[in-house]
């Protein structure tokens, strides 16, 4: 779990920049014999793909994935699976201004401070475009954990939260929103933000059901620590909660206790404040994660900043951007949760048989 | 970063159970030549130590640390530093009931599900007692980053937050509370909870100043991802925020932008919504982390649960416990933040010179 | 260093099969700012490339490398460098027999035993074709260690060793042989082996000069342990020696002692039995490694074996193969040594500054 | 596998110096539920222990191991197992001369070059005393692989090899020698070397039977690469061979082919040139490893060297040393092979189920 590789046994490494020729992921440690073709991956990429509605960036990327290795006669061989997605709609000329000045809220200044220079075209490696590789890898991870269902949705945009939950609704609107009424409100909010040259933050919720009690490995690779790292590594994420998260900090011990009763198949829990994890190990309840996405940093409204040479200036970020990057974060969070769970399944099987 | 080891270059491995003969940490990859003796570590252990006021567990542990290797003539040699703390005040008989039934909110059931059985004495490996080893390791980490000041405090207990911040106040009360008025309120709240056989959650805030722009390494070992994993691996933690965290999800792009101006020594930032990290790399601003601790799961109030054999029962957790485990979490969060930063310093120096 | 990734800070991951569409490497942790283009890599691939003389496989692969990420305006950015080499001369139909029976000495049976099935086309992932990715990655590693010169040569073929050493001769014959007379003998030997449907083993020697005293990190990532793992991971390698290797086991302590005298720039050593490494750390002397390659397992001479179903049969391996795979091992050993040294340089700088 | 940690799932970390208060190992990732007590470890330490005959160092260390964590009610819990061995017979005053001058062949100079200074007492961390921790960890590893028998012996001392093999003889002489006649010759040779203030090298052979086909994981964690790293990390080791090793480099393809026939339980191999590993994966045949130990570098005969300040001097290494460190290397090689195999078993189970 270093630099651009994530995972212990089921590991993936991603590469590629926003405006380079391609991006990709190499998955290592995948169990052999799983049926896998591009058709298993493409639907997840399509959910994340840009340019599908006026609520996301207008960059048009087909995000067509190719499997370059690790699959033979339609099945995974146990050797590295190389996935590649070509970039086809770069417009690097939009970024001449970004080359000269730092966009507040962006990684521009930090990359320069670390590396001495940076690929400024579309944010280079720090672009959310990298998340396509995560989603592709996540689709493979799902095949490793057929017993698990991972589903994410948008819970709030710009501070306006859902008040209803209808799982079927999630795929019916462009916001992965489980509440039709909220989706209508968000449409207006995002239109307004876009027209104002502004942007909005969002909260993503993710649930994984079917995770058997026992996955996860204390202490520093606790299931919740891995999920926190996985989600916090996504662009624009600033907070992660497991179960009740910060709300739990305001509860009493009795309120927070997930009481147990004898159930048909192991214990039956009367609540799930813990979000399905205790002591870093899955309890068999649904894993619940919440993730905070900050508003897109690329905004048309000019903001005060400095040039690379340190002079004062203003910058208005042109180019094509999501008015709310959190929306497309939903499939990315799903992918990261699936990737963590696939790895933990193998780790658990490795240690405990 | 697997199982019981954390870090990339500056790595530490912890071992030990609540009621075993001892616990400890092995630190590897420490730079050579640093002045180090037990006296550099003990003060941090003393801050975390139990039994110091009626607001923490009454278990009396001197937590005296011994350095068993890696130091010669008062300086680190660059080889593994083995730290050991002996347990002296175990009362394992308190736990006979815990052996038979699962405490809701605890790791009891999950450990059994994973490993087939568990050391039930005081929670075994899942006990917060393990955090003594983290604090000891964290004290060594601080020596690696003399340019950085790491400071944590309690920001809220049971939902009651500070409204004032006086850094000098933090060490004047038993709650690491920077607000004298809040400390008084908390005293009453915790006394009440303790008497009621209940417990309270808490929020810890931590700030690291002096971190140079450039530390951190995208993408999966982003500075914020490492901090999130480090803090989420602490017992009872259910949420981690960097900078504005979940609040940022309700902001607009303009509100969230940390504007920059030319400063005397690099850029001057006009705000720090980002918590000092952009693109996974430090910006030179203070690193700001918030951590949610759930209420202690061990409560005297009986709660519904099941036995190991699956029968219905009730359990009231006797033994000696913190009414609010988050309080002693403050030095632990400090330690984990220091450990992450020490490692990232060496990683950055390794890659970028 | 797991599965298909090697290294600690400077890490590379390879992917691809002999008869897949492409193969490649992803390099992570590379220092930023190094001048890099395909032209820096191609010459090393050309040295390793097949089909250049009648002494290697007749498969014709241009091995043209493409850099897909991690380089901007001609310099490394510090983010992952993705290298891809397309396969253009697969003839998978040659392998129908291999699909049904196990070639003795090959990985066929072991892959089936591990994974349940295998990509039999050209050996799939177990093919020496994978070493092209190592050589490409090694070319980048060299840029990280400009102070070091790494050079490998063939020291013996089929038990016939060089008796002379002329460094300039190495690139003048198709055997990387530093002894013109031996090269002539080997030509005849390989021709004879090829005509007989047989194959020959080889010993490769490698020397790295300019490695500063101090690189390497005891105990389990000792410089010699890393070199041993790196070289033993190359296809067909069965032995690795550092310095005098097995010969040292027959020496007395006085004979083996590398005496020191005051030199102009640190100590002057009077011998180098140790091969430049003591206690797992470079001494500043030339690093010396010897590597044993077994004879190519793919031979035309029929040998007794079994089918996948366990029936007795004979197999003669058709297809195009190196009569002595060790020859092309020379650039691969060079690459692996460079990759280890680049990583150790960064590790040392990380820990010790 | 970094610095002082070895392994992927079954991992161990060692710490401690020759003349510190203690040394130890922390084992992580051990399967739960294995019966374990000190009595399972001590016999292996006793085999390695010094001071048992005049052919090893006269330092008297009981090497009594204590289990400090990870075992509850006589069984492993799946959490870290901390093993500690106290040093009781240090005589640090013997080393005043070593503090000032570098012993040729030793790590003295290299440690100074790397770390700026060193613990010179008994070689500090570079002492072969560290191998006690490996042996202790190896004893635990054996419990993870009850299906495997690992056995090492001394094959040659000072260039004089065994010509006979009687497995029962190995434990009957102080040389782990399977040839009673050779043991007699070695006795004389070592006595002579000791009296001459000299030392001898040795070759250790190790065989692991019962390893199922399928363990091991290409490409960079190949079973042979892991074994090579494991053995090369042992003090004084300069060469590692798998199967025929360097001899294979002189064979033809037909000679080297391990022909297969249908057997009762999978294939029957007609030879084992490969040493039980093909493509980095176990074939089910016995794993065969050979390891070259250089002669002990600590010799009484004065040799030319330099002081820390760079002045010319001579040094004769007093203190208590093994005249042939390779002898006690046999249990250490056994331990390392067991440790690799335990880890590979868990890795294989993790990936392939």
C-alpha cells in the first residue's frame, strides 16, 4: 500500500494522467479461474463516465477498457491483469493559465512543492480522471466477492440531504440519488451552481451486504482503517465515517450498543451503529461507510492566488469540470469498497484458512 | 502496513495483550544518530496512562518503558528499536463473564468469528491498552520530525463541544480540554455517566504545524489517506476528517477555496479548509485532523446479548473501564499523527532527495 | 515485493504474457525531474531482443517501448511510469501439443497445480518474454543511479568458461563474451546444440562499480539478499553468488579477509572476496554477482512426460526457442541489479538522509 | 520484506544486538488455534546454541525463550507472537579494539559508512547472535506446515565435502554432518583452524519434503527467489543454489530435464535437477537448497586494516568466536526455509483458496 499500489494480496496499481495517451490499472493476486471479459468491467465505467448529462463535465470519454493480460480463454489466470483505457478527448490548450498559476483548493501548488514541476494539463496525475482505473479494478474485485453486494448513493449535495430511501430510484436519476424529491431539488441546485461558475460538495453513502463475520485483520490493517484509507485516497474526499461516525461521538454507551439476540444464522443484531465492524473485523452486519467530498476546486469564479514565480494574481479555472465531483464519486466509492473487501477476503482465507 | 505493522520506511510493529505479561513496539527504519533514552518516551506514556484521575479507568499501570535494542551510547543506531512495557495490574478474574458472552459494541464476537476463540481477559489484543505501544513509538517518531509540532485536544464530549480555544489550558485539566468552561461541564457529565453505569463518546482534534509543503505521496499513500488509516486503526474510532471534513461537503467552491497571496516564505494562505493537504501532499499549512471516538462499549448497564453458544442473555461489563475512552485518545491520536509524518518525511526524502 | 511487484521505494510491477497483445511495466516511486524518453530505454531492449542472431530464438519482436505516463515535457514527474511493449510475432498454433502435455523442466505442471489451468501459448506468464519488461524498467533505474556503472557478461556456456577478460569485447560478439577465443568456441557449441535439438546452460557475471559505501539495509532487505531475490526471480536461474560465493566456503578466514589500507578517498581494499557487500551493506568496492542459468527447457529432443490427464507420453518442444537462454540473460541481470541499486539508493537516502 | 521484517502474510520482525539486554522476534499473521508453548521452540534454539562443544564459540547463552504475547490457553490467537531471549553472557570489554579499527570481512566499516557510528560490542546488530531470533520464529513456522519436513545438514567444511549420506548421523555429531567419516576429518580440521587462529567456511544443504505442488507465487516472490533472499540474509552467506544450481549451468537440456511418469499420486519425477521448483512454484518434489557460508571473519591472526580515523593498523579479533560459523548455520537455514514455506502456504491459500 505504497504510492500507487493498494492492497495486500489482491493488489492493484494505477497509472496515467488526465491528458496522457491512456491510463490503466494492473491487478495482481487475483484468484485464478474467474470468468472475466471487458463486458464485466464496462458497465461500471459507464456509470462513472463523464459527459452523460449536463451535471457532469462535458469531456467526452468513451472509457473503453481493454484487458491486456491475465485472462486466458475467458478466465483469470492468477497472473497480473492489465487494464487500459485510452484518453480520446483531451484539450490541453485549456490549461495554459493553470501552468502559470496555482488554483486554490487544487493540488497544483503541492505537486510543485513536492516534485519541482508538474503535468498541469487537466491536473495531470491529480485529476479525478484517475478514478476510472479504480472503477475498472473494482469491477474485477466484485468477481472475487460474489457473496457481497456493494452499493453507493449520494446522500447529500451542498448540504441538502435525502429524507427518503428508495434503492430502485438510485439508477433512475443522474445523481445516484435514492430520493426522487431530492433529485429534483439537486437538479436545480447544480444548474444554479454551474451558471454561477460555482460548485458543490456532496456526501456519498455506501453499504456492503453479505460480508461474512471475520473479514478484516487488526490492528493496523483493520477493515475500517483500510476502508478509511481507500476512501480518503479518492480525489476531493475530506472525511470518512464508519457506521454512525461522528454521530456516535455524541451517543451514550447504551445508545451505541448494538444489542444481540439469537438469530437463525448466527446472532441477530438489533442495531448497526458500528457499521458492521468491531475491533477492525466484520461482524456480519452490513458494512456502512459515509464519505465527504468537497466542492470541485475548479470554478469559473475568479479567486485570488499566486503565480509559480510567487506574484499575486487571480485565476478562473476554465476547461470542463464537474460542478459537483461527488456525484461521480459514488461509483468510485463502490469500487474502493469492493477492492478492500476482495483483498480482505483473501487475507482472511490466507491466515485463517 | 499489514496486520500489526504500520509505515513504509519508518515502520513500527506492536504486540501484546491487555492481561499478558507485557506489550511493546518494534520500530524499524529509524534514522541513526538521534539522541534517545527512556526519558524521551516516558512523559508521553504518562499523559496516556490510566488511573490518574477518576475520569479514566482505575487500573494502575506505571507504563514504564524499557528500550531493549537499537540505541547505543544514547543514540539510535538505525537498527530496530524494541520498546517493552510490562503489565503489572491485571485482574483477569473480572472477566469470567466476558468469556461466556459477547459484549455488544465490543470486538468479542468478531474475534471469535475470525479466530475461533479469543483472549477474553481485558479484551486481549483488542484492548485500548495496546495504544500504550503506539504512544511509545510516537515519542520516537517525534524525534525524527523536530521541525513539526503535533498537538491534540478533546473538542467535544458527549456532543458538548468547546467554544473557546486556549492552548495553554489543554494540560491544565484531566480532559485535554482547551476551554476551561467546557472542562467544568465535562467533569459533571462524566461523573454522571460513570455513576449511571454509562459512557460517553468524544471528538479529538489534532494539529501538526511545521510540516513542510511536499510531504505525502499520491495516490494510495496520500498523506490524508495515511492519516485516516492511522487514526481509524485506533480503538473506538468511527470517523476521521481532514480540514473541514464533512462540513466541506456543504460548502460551495468559492467558500472552500483556500486563497493564496504572496507571503514572506512561500505562499500565504487566507484560509485552511483543506487542513493542510491538497492532492495528498502537504501544502505547508497546519495539518488538521478530527477524530470521532464512540462511547466506551464496556458499560455497567446490562444489555441484551448472546452467549458463545448462541443463547440469549444479558451482560453488564464489570472490570475497570474509562467512562470516556476518547479522552485518553488525545495522546494516541498525537502519536499516530507523528508516526505518519515521520514516515512521510523519510519517504519524501527517499524519492525526492 | 509481492507477486509481480519488486522494490521498496523505487518499485516496478510487470504484466503480460508471451502471446498476449502486449506486456509492460509500471514503475512507481521514481525520483522526479529525470530526463527520460523512449530513446533512453530502447537500446537496452535491443540488446535483449530476440531474433538478432542464429544463437537466439528466431521470434522477431521489435520490442518497441512506449511511455504511457509519468513523463511530462521530457522529464519524469514522480508519478507512475507506464511502459508498454506490443507483441507482434506470436505463433500460438505452435503450442497445441504443449497444451496437452507437460514439458519437463518447464513451469507447465506447476502452473496447472497452482492455478488449475494455464495460458500455454509460449509459456504464457512463465515465458522469458516477461524479461523485456524488466529490461525496460532497468533502463529507467539506471537514470536514478548515474554514479553507478552496471555491466554483465557471459562467463561460461555449457561449462566452458572464459579465461580472459576484455571489457570492450563484450559488445563485439553475440554472446556478451569478454573473451574472443571463448566466443569462437561457444559459437560452435551452440550451433552443435541447436542442431542436436539440445540446449546449454550459462553463467552470467555482473559488476556494479561506483556504488557508495552505505547502500543496503540489514537484515532481511540486505543488499545481497535483494540481489539474490532479484536474480533468482529471472526465468531459468538456479543459483546466485555474491563475491566469491561458493568458493568462499572453501577458504580460510585469512584468505577471505579483504584487507584494508588507507586510500585517497576512504579505505583501499586489497581484495574483494566479499563482492562489495559486508553485513548487507555496500562497502564501496565493486558489487560482484554471479548467476547460474540452467539450459533452456524447451528442446526438440523428445523426453518422457505425462499429459494433463496423467497419461504417459513423450514431448518434443517445437516453437522458436533460445538454444541458450542464459545469453540473453546478461542484459536481464544487468537490469535487475540496476533496479535493486536504484531502490537501495532511495531507501538509504530515506532513512539516513 | 523490508529492513528487519520478512514475509508477506506470515511475517516476522527481529530485533536485538549481540550485547544488548535481549533479542527477539515478533511473528505476525500466524494462523490461530495452533498449540504453542516455549517447549515447541526451545529444542530448535538448543541445536543452534553456542558453547555446546569446542567447535563453536565459547559464549555461554542458555537462549531461553519466553512467549510474551499471542498465545492464550496454549494456543496461538492469530495476533502477534512476541518471543524474547535474554542475553546473559556478554563480555563487552573484549571489544575495545574493535571500536577503534575495522575488522576485514566484517560489517564494521559498512555500518559506520551507513549509519555514522555503530554498536561495536560483539558486532551489535550484525552479529550472528541475531539468528537465534530466526530460529525461534522458525520453530513457530514449522507448526504452520505440519505436512512439511525441513532438514538441513553441513555438506562441506573448508572444501572437504561429505561423500556419504546417513540422515540419522546428522544429530550424532557436533557438525550436523550426515557422514561419520567426514565428521571425523572435520573435527581435526576445525581443531587445527582454531589453534592456528584461523577459521573455515562451510556449505549447508537443506531439503524440505512434503511441500505440495502449487506453493510459491511468480514472478518476484517466486518460491526460489524468496528462499534465496531468506538464505542470503543470514550472516556470512555468500551463495545460494536451488536444485543443481551452478552445476545446472554446465548441463544440456536433456540432462537437466526432470522427466515425468504417471505416479500413484500425481506425476512421478525421474530426477530433481530443479530442486522441486519450476517457474517459481513448487512441483511437489523435495525442495533442495544449498547455501555457502564464508569462513568466520573474526580471526586471531592479525590482518592489515585501518582505524576509524583512517590510519593504517593491524587487528587480531579477540573475543569468543565460532571457528566455522557455517556449522551453526544449519539450524538457521532450516528455520529460514520453514519461515518461507509457512508464508507461501498462507499466500497460496489466500490467492487460490
